[in-house]
């Protein structure tokens, strides 16, 4: 990909990025990634990919805290997986952004094929499943989505919005900062963090339903430097 991710700035390092911003006006972007709320299949620990089911009846209560945190925030762009559980989550936490939301099928969870709706206990003795757990880049669920296809569509989304010729890079020229909200799925969030923050691997991130993760990005030359920060920002 043309997206170039640099090294994450550690807290112990001098804040060179702050100096660069003041001297060169470095472009900045905050990306808030939110996993959809809890579904019945999540509770039952079933694999849930492209199967289009909604949230549990108590979604409003589950997502109340996140709705409060998002209430006074504004977003330059809002993106959402087109699957029902993400649509419902966004409607619960940020109903004010309905008109500006762009629904994108590239933000869907991985398609688990014939393993959709099945549990670890049901699959644990399946050799193909065991191999997939150990080597997901090399093994594909039967009638499911390959790792290459899954990664490729998310990379395509990031390229459109982070690449040098992408929509974001063109639109940010009118200002130095940009805030994006993305409501999507656990696997997508894991993959995005592995692409946006140097040194983070796919399985390094544990994300629960209804959780928000913020990544602050800064443009340094041809590289975007990403680091995970608290959400919501301190003081909100």
C-alpha cells in the first residue's frame, strides 16, 4: 500500500512532533474506532461475520455511557459497516450524525463461511479449524473469505482515506486537524490498529462490544505516525 506508517512516539521520547507541528504545521488526524454492541451470537460465543443480525434488546442501556461520551463531539467524517448491528450501534451512540454517515461494505467483519454461527466447542476437533486458528493468513474457512480478501478491502478503505491521493489528504488541506468516527467490527479494528500503529500485531488488541479506541495520527513527511490514546479525551 501507499500508506506509510512510521514509528509510534513513546512517552519517554522528546516531543519532537510538537516542535514539528509548530514549525511545519504537521497534519493531524484522530480516528475513533467503535465496535458494535452485543448481539445474541456474541453472548453465545458464535462466530459472527457477514450474518446480518441485530443487537440485543438492552442495547440502549449497554451503550448509554458511550452515547454520553459522544454527545458533544463533532466529526469531519463518519463511516459505518453496512451490517445491521453497526447501524444500530451508531444510531444509539450518535443519532446526530445520521445525515453525514457513509455506509461501507469494506468495513464488514471477516466472512467465516460455513463456520458462521458455530462455536469453538463445536469446531475444536476440526483439523482445518485448528490450522486456521494457528495460520489465518494461510487457511480459509470453508466457503469463507480469504485473509487476502479481508485485508485487501480494509487496506483499500485506508488507502482511500489515508493515502497521499485519498479523499482525506485532499480535504485536510483546508486545515491541520481532522476527526473521523468509524463504527465497525472486532476483527476490522484489530487489523486497522496493526496497520496504523507500528509494532502492533493483529492479535495484540482485545476489543469488546461497545468499546471505543482512539488513534491519533500525525503526518511527518510521507509517513503517518500513529499512537493509541484515551477515549474520550481527558476533560470531556
